């Protein structure tokens, strides 16, 4: 969450986090190199409505797309973890 208190349609409110208002940013970070490799800014719900597998699945799929078939380890918390995601990552 990037702290932001101005006027913006994609600003998010998360009351249980240290930064209550801001812009939600998903990041793929390579800890062995020490920097972020891929970013995705959450701009809100897509026009198509609900996704087939959920938001967490789509975020991990999109952020790891450049690294598929390169034998990387993917670590994520329980928001992103799902059986369809595990099957997708093992298959590709």
C-alpha cells in the first residue's frame, strides 16, 4: 500500500493496516537480486465483473508470467494461495 490521501478514484481504504488510505500495488520481488522485478497497480474491479479464479490468482498469474518455465520458487501469503493457482504454476 502506497500512502496517498488526495482525490483519486482507485484509492483504497484498509482499516486494519498501518497505512489506512492509499494506492494498492502488487509487486514481484526478487530477493536474491534485492529489487522489484514486476509491478501491478490495483485500479479497482474490472468491467467484466468477478474473475473465474479470484483476484489473488489473477495477480500471481500476471506477475509471474515473464518467469514461467524458468524454474523459480514462488512464495505468497494466504490471500494469494489457492489450488487452481498451484495447478497453474505446476502446469506452466
